């Protein structure tokens, strides 16, 4: 079970950990970011070579288009727009995870085990929530949507109802062998998109950085769950590292701003939050 | 068996990821978030594999979009983080 690929995966995962560690200290941060980038480049090449798909032109074309777009976007953005840029990029990553899950479900649902079906549906849902939630966060920070928390009537009830339906759909599609799986998967994706919107519009502009950090953790988690579906240990490991370190960073940021995550997600404003909780 | 192996990897990696950062100066919160966000573009590994093996052209198209989005996340994320960090130095 432990072959060359698994060993390379462990080495690259450790590199990612080292990169994140270095990024948390001012002196070594630049270096840490570059180590992370190197590890990812190596991971892409290893995965292409290991799966024998390094000579597929379509993949290189996609990498080229994405790479050029990403580079231009990153160079053009002004420093003051950085938080919304990070939110936007994070959303794209979540969207990519959701699309991978969708492709896997469309192509292989019939042959999938219970584990594959469950993780595929989960990755679809978490990825879609990350996508729409991050886009709303970016739009709020960019003042395209009001920075004030938008709270609908019965907001909590609606969110929970949507979440419950998503969970039921995931369970149904995993346990039963459904013939119209494509349709179910698309419904799940749309509900998850709606949930992401409901989740993010409720948060005030000042609290958005913390929400983005949480969504960043989600996108790592979505990647890791995708890794379960396609049975890739490297994707599982790196996704889990990002998911967990994103979560701890969210906690650190909450502490620094003297806010509780529950207050932020329920859309309570800054002053009322401080009155309620002293953390 | 393979599934058990993957779950163990997930748990171990989560624990390591949870312990890797302890104290971060607030100046570095955004760059660190941005850097880990870039790494979350790791989902490109999944998109490459599923696009390459997809049979129907619809799936291939969705997979293509997934690779593009993940690459934007990766490249954009690292470049943005690098720019932010350079600003602190000067």
C-alpha cells in the first residue's frame, strides 16, 4: 500500500507544513510562501506523471489559461483590494472542488462504493458553499453589496432547512442506487450555493476577514474530501492541512478582534458582540 | 482498506495542520490566510485526474473549467501573497 507515490506525498505534505509554519513569522514569511508554491508545483508534476497523463494537451492548455489569468489578476490588484481578492480566489478553489466532485459523480457513480458516493456528494456541497460564500464575501468587501449584515425574516430557520435538505439528499444519493443521479447532484449543488449565500450575507463588513478565513478552511476541507473520492492521499493530506490550519487561524483572528465566531456568523454588530461576550 | 488508509491520513494531517501555527502577529493574518488559500488550490490535483479520465465531453468541459479555476487560485494566491509580504519589508 505504501509505494513511491505515498512516500512522495508525505514529503510534499511536510514541505507544505514547513511553508505554513514559516509564513506565520515575519522574518521567514516570504520564504514560506515560496516553499508552499514549490511544493504545489512539484505536486502537480508528480500527479501528472504518476497517472500517466502528463502528455494530455487539454490539461496543459487549462493550466496555461488559469496560470496567465491568475498572474494578471494578482499583479493588477491594488493593495487595498487584497482581502476581496483573497476571497475571490478562495471561491474559485471551492468551485473547482465542486466541479471535480460533479465530474466524478457524472462519470463513475454506478461503480462507486458507498464511501466514494458519500464523499463525492459532500465535496460537491462543501465546495459549492465555499464558492458562493466567498463570492458574497468578496462582493461585500468590494462594496458591491451593502457591508451591513443582511438578515432575512426567519434567516436561521431558512438556512437550517436548506442545510437539512442538502444532508438528506447526500444520504439518499449515497445509500440508494439512484438512476437520476445527475439531477440530484445538480439540485444538491444549487442548494449548497444558496446556503453559502445565506451564510455570508448575514455577516457584517468588518467581520468579513474572519469569515474569509473560515471559508478558506472550508476550501481546504472540500479539497481533502475530493481526495477521498478520487482516492488520492496527497490531495487528502494537503487539503486537511489547509482545512485545519485555516480553522486555527480563524480562531486566532477571532481572539485578536475580541469577537466570537458565533456572534460573527449570526450577524451581530461589533459593539453588541463586545457587550455580550468577553473572550 | 484503501479507504481506511485515506481516513488515517486525513486525521494525521488535520492534527499536524492544527498544531503548525500557534502565534501569528496580527500583521501577518491576511498574508497567512492568503498563503494557505493559495495552497487550497491543491484541488487542482483532483481536477487534473478526473478531467483526464472523463469520457463524456460534458464532463471533460466541466473538468477543464475546474483545472482553470484551481490554477487561478494557486498562481493568483501565491503571487498575491508574495506581493503583500514584499510590501512589509520595504
